[in-house]
C-alpha cells in the first residue's frame, strides 16, 4: 500500500466540504428565511395592533360610552396592550428549534 498525496488531498477536501460547507449553506438559508419571516410577522402584528387600537377607540369611546369618553380614554390602550401580549405569547409558543442538517445523522 503506497501513500498517494493526490488521493489524500481529495479525500480531505471532500470531507471538509461535507462537514463544513454544506451545513453552512443550510444555516445561511435558514437564517435568511428566518429574518424575512420575522420582518413580515412584525409588520403584520403592528398593523393588527393599530387596527385593534382604532376599533377599541371607536367602540369604547364613541359607541358604547360616549358620555364617559374623557374618563375612559386609557381603556383602548389597555385593550391593545393585552391583545399585543396575547399575540406575542401565541407567536412565541409556535417558535421551535429548526434542525439545520435535516436528514443527516
């Protein structure tokens, strides 16, 4: 059995690709999709909370209790805060650790 430097080089190169480059490609893809999804989720939640604030202002201050609007002006903000906390809890409960090397052992 003879030592073949070319074969050894190719073996080390292929092993490095398999163990370093391929997982990093998966990590980059995972990070990109995560950042894009996080951005769009954040924008959607902000729009949702603005809609909740406007709806609660309209209902509480102008429809249900118009005579007490000055004293209840803080209530729509409390409602929006509660909806925001519940929404954040629902989103965080769905976050899971994604396996970067799915299918590999």
